[in-house]
């Protein structure tokens, strides 16, 4: 259905997955209904957030059992999902192309408490059965991840697309497992389980901003230790009486995990605009770099 937009309407205010109220005869868009979740990101140098998808129940973070698997990048997607209020599931594709898919699964299972991780062949009908718990009637899923990991192939399987209607898929470079962009826009598709799926283009760089709460969920073990540090503004890098460093020394926490936490926190701080100015007339300003 092609809608008629009201005067001064801004299409950038709407995302794939939004529900809208429409006048039945003229198809005039009256208003957008309240969202229950919203995936959005800030592109480099932009003051505004780019909308990715709305009203998503489950975010399938898709990566593959090859060199594309990058723990630090997956943590960025997890923080994004947490901040948006949607449930993340890591989907490891191309499990049929490796001898031991379990070794890839073990790398990501502990990235967040309660995180679901599944391995599959995106082109196999069994993939739809594996993901069925999240694709039932009334449920909306979205697929995110790098180009070439099998998002479009997985969508074609979930939606039982005919060859004529299938989303375009592409190959990867064998040297580094990098794929080319075949999906160039976001789109909504009905899936066989009765739910809906949002396909998204591959994201080359996912900048972190405006996701403090999402980071606290992702790194819950660090967030829970922080109140026990001697200093309230502890950076968990060198301060005496640091509960996080004590946990690292005791072997209860990995130093690499703390290092990745610190990098994301600092990036989030530098990329998140500050509200400055008098009350009632505040303006957003990007913070300066810390020296």
C-alpha cells in the first residue's frame, strides 16, 4: 500500500517495522504509533541517529563460522540490542562448512548472561526449525551483521522465498571472509512461522554512542563490581582498591574483557552528545576528547 504523507512530514522519522495510523479512504498517514523498541545508531560525524528498525522483538546477530567472527564487534551489536530493548540471539551460519562449529560457538556463549547462541546452515530448511521459537505469529525479528555472513540466505529460508522473489545473495572473498553488499535497503518480510523479519544491509562500522545502559547489561559482571571500588570514578585500570582489578588478579575476570569494556565506554562517552545551556533551551554538543 502506498501512503500519502501529510504536509511537512519527514520520512526520516519513520523506520521499517513502525506501525502507523492511516485514513482508510485517502491512505493519508495520520500518525506513527508508539514504539516498543527501536534500533538506531549514530554514523560517523552525524549529530542525529539513524533509524535501523522498530518494534523488533528479537535481534538475530548473524556471523559465520570463519574469519568473520569477531568477538569485539559482536559485543557492539549486543550493546545496541540491549539499549533498544530487544532480545539478542547470536546466529552462527556456515556451520556445515567447518569441521567443528562448536569451537566457534564456545567463543561467543559467554559474552552476555543468558545469551542464546545457535549454529546452522542458512540455506537448509532445518534453519527455520532452529529459529522457530523466535519467529512465531505476532513476533518481529531483525537480522544484522556484516556483508557475506548469510543474512539474505537466512531470510530466504525463513520466508520460504521462491527463486523469483528471493533476496539477492553474494559470495565472500576466501582470503578474509569479507562479503560485498547485496542488500542495499531495509525491508520487511513475512516468515513461514507467522511472524515478520526485517532484513538490513551489512554494516561495515558500528560506532558506539548513546548506549550506557546497554553496556551495563553486556558487561554486567563489571557493572556489579564497580560499586565496591574505593573510588566512585574508578576506571578499573590502575586505581588502588579497585574491585575489578582484584577480580582480574584472582582469575575471576579476563583482562581482555575489561580492556574491551574500557574501549567501548570511552568511545560511547566521546560519541554521545551532551545537553548544554540553560534549562528550557538546551542544545546538544559533542564532548571534547579527554586528555
